[in-house]
C-alpha cells in the first residue's frame, strides 16, 4: 500500500497509515450544515405543537437538538475512533475529522486532552442536551438548572481546549485560513451561545429564589 | 552547582536544575492540615454570628473557605510558577508541589493539561468559592446556583485530570504508596464533596421553581 504524506502542522507529527480526504471541503461542510438545518427546522415545527411555549424556548430547543446531535454523533465518533485518519473509504464522520484536523492537528494526533474533552462532551453533555429539549417542552422544574450545567460544561471544555493549545505553542493549524475558519470560527459559537444561555438560566434561577422568598414571607 | 536526580516517574522525565525537597513529608502535610484546621475553625466560629443560619450552611462555609484558599494559594502558586522544582530554598509552596509530584509527575513535568486545569481552578473557581461564603452568609438568591456552578467546575476538572492520565498510561506516580495516597487519596475529596453539594444545590433550585410555579398558579 502506498504511504501518504499528511497535510497537518506540526510537520513532524507522525501519522502512520494516513489516508487523505476523499471529499472536498464543501462536500463535507454542506451535508453537515444541510442536515443541521433539517434538524433545526424539524424541531422548530414540532415544538410549535407544545402548548404555551415561547419563541425563545423553541429556539433553545433547536439549539439543544443541533448541539446535542453534534456532540453525540460527530464528537462521539471522534472520541471512540482512534484510527479515523486511516479510514480507506469516504466515510463521512472520518472525513469530517480528517478535514477539521487541518484546523487543529491534535485531533489526528490523538492528543489526550482532546480525546478527554470530546469524550466527556459526547458521553455526558450530548445526552444532557437532548434531555434539555424534553425538559423545556414539558416545563420541568430542572430545565434551567440543566441548561446552566450543560453550558458551564461546554464553556469549561472550550477553556481547556484553547488554553492547552496556547500553552503548547498554538501551532496546530495547517495555515491561517484553517486557523481562523476551523479552529476559531467553528468553536467560537460554543463560547458565545452557552455564555448567553448560562446568563439567562442564572437569572431565571435567581428569579425563582426571589419568588420562593416572597412565598415564605407571605 | 551539583545536579540532582529527581525521584519522579516516568524515569526519563527531564527536569534540568531540579532541587530536591528540603522538608519531609510530615513537615509539608502537617502545616497544610494545621492551617486548614485553623481556617475551618475560624470560619465555623465567625459563621455562628450569622443570624438564622443552619449548621449545614456553616459547614459549607468552612468547606468553601478551605477549598477556595487551597485553589487560590496552593494551586495558584503552581499554575504561575513553572520553575518551582528548581527552588533552592525550603519555600513551602514549592515544597508542596515537589512532594505532590511524587504522586503525579505531570506537575513537575509542566503538562499543559495540568497547568490549564489548575489555572482555571485557581483563577475562576478559587475566588468563586470565597464568593460562595459571602453568598451563603447573606442568603443571596444566587447562592445555590453559584455553589452548583463551582461544583460542576471542580467535577469537570477532576474528570479531565483523571481521564488524561489514564489515556497516557497512568504511569506518573513514584510508587503505589504515592499513587493511592496523593494521586487518588488527595483528589477523591474533590469528587465526593462537590457531588454531594451539587446534588443538594440541584434539589434546592428545583424546590424554588416549584414554589415559583405555585406563586404563579395562585
């Protein structure tokens, strides 16, 4: 079998048995975005049937479906597939990580912190996101607590992700394009959106305690 | 200057300029436990002056003082002292980490995941623990949310800490004694206690939402 040279940085990263991407960037990104749009549209339509639900809660259900399925399917595949870069067929999930590794070669290089953060995200946070959809739909008392907990987990994961790369010299991207589009661009949403949701959940919980205080005072 | 051989595992870990511990194990552990007992006793006594406070809340204030100061002082020193193992004086904080590295050499070896987790713990969670003491004493609406958030951060940190070591072969202890007493024994409290507090905070928050629901129903 022919041996292929990998496109990742640092150049001295050893990846025996590496097989290049079969699909182009657009052939990988378009289906991911396409399926995500379908999932979001489905959740939006179905959530419209939930009685007395706000538009914001419906939007949140869409987000939790998108991020939960991304955690479980995409990140779950990565966490438990140490040899994805050797995949000899155009299997979509392997292609995603072969391509994303151009933005962060620690994925192909199986860096233990990446595997750990992705594993925790896939196994704990992913199912918790799907539970959040159910909790919002059925107005469970724990719905804001659960959303806050998941957001804090996502934010903690991002902190670990970016700080470890920084401490190790921040030299894991093939070039500036992949650095800004994949490494920064794809991840910044998981800082921005969880920050906003965590802030909202925090306020909702505080309001509940203030209501409880009043109840006790009466 | 004479060059010293380090006592850590793996044996091929390179630590140029390593200077051995000046203090014995008991000279390091006893002051830490002693000062901790003093801090806990002080917080216990002072918290007795807070009107209408439960014994459990006073205990929690003691815990947050102990763990908060440990995060800020001990872990904060480690996070920002990359050359602690070269310390030529019996400076207590350097001695702590020279000694603890026998249980986990990733500390002396400056593993980026350890520096990141300790840095986040020292800079974010440490001050948050001290804020929790104030929040409990003044019965702030956010006191349970804050405690839950810190506990989840501590638990996430422990998960990353143990899983990365496991993925890298779990071979960072000088011997079985240090493995069980330092690596497992010293850390297991930060899984056990945050789990218990998180569970309690979760329940308290749910109860507040149920009370709020009743208020709205009336």
